[in-house]
C-alpha cells in the first residue's frame, strides 16, 4: 500500500550522520477523516470514517505507530517505509478577521438604537476566526444584550459552524488632529498638513491637542512624526519679531497713527509685549507685537 498524498512537502534534513526524512501533509476541507484520505488503493474501505477532522486551520498528526494501528484495525496491508511516515492532516480554512467581527457587532448595536461614532473595548481581545473553507463568510450576531447605562454588551458571534461568545463595553471616539507627513523642527504647520485619527475619549490626556485650529500657523518645537497625536509642547506660536530685527513701530492714539523705524530687543509672538528701541529718538519702549515685524505702542 502507498500513503495517499494530496499535497506533499518534503522537509530535507541535511546532516552528515542523518538520512533525509519526509513528512506528508494531507489537506482536507471535509468534516470527517476517511480511511481513503490516509491510504491509497484500498477499495471500499476508503469510505470508512476513522475520526472527525481537526478544527479549521488546525492539524492532526499521525505518526508511524498510529498508522500501523490504524492499518491493522481495518485490515489494510501497509508497512512503514525506511523514512519518516508521519502524516499531518490539515483542515483547510478561511479567516474572518477582527475588523469584520467588530463591524458586525457595531451594526448590531446600531440596530439597538446606539448612535454616533463609537468604538468597542474588550476585556479579552478578539482574534481571527477560522472557519471551514466550504462555509459562507457571512458573520451574524446572536443574543445581543446591551445596557445603555453601563455601556456594557454581550453577544454571540456566529460564523459557519463556529460560535464565539464576546463581551465588552462601548467607548466614545473623538477625532484628534495629526500630521499627514513628518514636519521638521521650526517648520510652520499649515491647514494642508493636518489630518485626523480617532481615539478613545478615555485615552485623551490634557496634554494632547484636540482642536485643529490651535495647530494651524504654529511652529514645530521638534521634528514631529506623522499620524501621531500632537502634544501641547510639540508646537509653539510663530515668532513675528526676532531680537535684533529691524521693525516698524506704530504709535496709535485714537484716530491718529504714526510710524517709525525701530529695533526689537526681545523675541515676540503675536500679542506679546516686548521692548523695542526707536531708532530715531533712541528711546526704549514697551510695545505689543501686532504683525510680522510690526509692533504697536498704544
């Protein structure tokens, strides 16, 4: 008799004192294992069911001793060869990923009246579901229970023949500004630089920037990465006046405005009060920064 191989992978072990060995991998999408899956040319005995198949995506390993017992029990004239006769029976599968599961749960919760943008949190993280290759990929949600006050939910996810109980709670999501691409230190951030990501409200600290308007026109205090929440100390207002810079001084008294050339003695952002020197009179004055290279004395 020959061992039937639907798919054979030879694992060569190259060592001076060790002979080459081989393991046979048999792939099946059937729910049961038949004798004909293991042994070839055995006539009517091929349809004899010997066990359930492993779960989708899992393996069943049959070593030489197991095969000998199986052959003897069913009157199959098979003897092991000189190599490794181990058989790995692999149940083929298709996967339903975590995103698909969460989407199904969200849709079911919305049907319960839950509105707005929300996320799901689980005490035990979800994992991909492996189902039989022959099963439909649709996933349904059964036995959904939702408590609005505590925001707790529980449900059963059904995919093919697999049922998985899950529980978790609803979390509020907030859009926070991020950078679409890295910004170098000293670079002014424009509206075109801003993108958004959603974060759980409970993860947003006071140190994070949540208002995109407070980012536009600001200067990066260090090189900033893309798609990461911005912290308040990541940005600073743009300097409109630099120490030692020649500036324009506006004297404003009622409807009358006079201008003079001056020199800034301090760095200043918009609305800062800085010391400046009137280059005409050589007087030192306190003035408010009102524009790029412009200060006003009231």
